[in-house]
C-alpha cells in the first residue's frame, strides 16, 4: 500500500512539471524603438501544427545585455494567436527582449536583441 501511494505521488509530480511547448514565437516592434515611450510589440504564436495558439499566457521581458533593468510586461491577446505587449525602455542601449508563452503545462520562449535609440 505504501509503495502504491509513493508511486502515485511520483506520478503526480511528473505530471505537474512543465514541458517544452514547441510553440513557434515571432515578435517585432510595430513602432520605432525609443526611450521613455510604450513601444508596441506584436507577438505571433503558433502551436506545433502551425495553427494560432489561443488562450495562452504570454509575457515580454526586457533587460539590458548586462542583465540589469529587468522588467516584465503582460501581453494580452488581440486575436487568436496574436498578442501585444507595450514595454517602456528607460534608457538607450542594447536590450534583450524575451518572450515566454505558457499553455496547458507547456512552455516555449524566445529572445532577440534590439538596439534602442534616445
């Protein structure tokens, strides 16, 4: 009986872990990158069958290349598979933009470096 309970606990822990989502994530700014303004980023997400991924939790994180000034922005859906985040870059320089997508215990992420002008 104790073995069965232990086996069920281990199985529950394995199911609770997040797995790779194999989501296709594409994103880009829809305005000129500059400081101190909200710059919209359009984020397109597709599942492994190349269909728009609806009802996902999407966030966009910015940080300078030295890993300072980290800030996370929500990216609400505007249509199935299309999300918008509006980060504000406080200073000019090289920035890493990291998008993370979660749905049904699956997660995928992508990072692209951008140069932000004054």
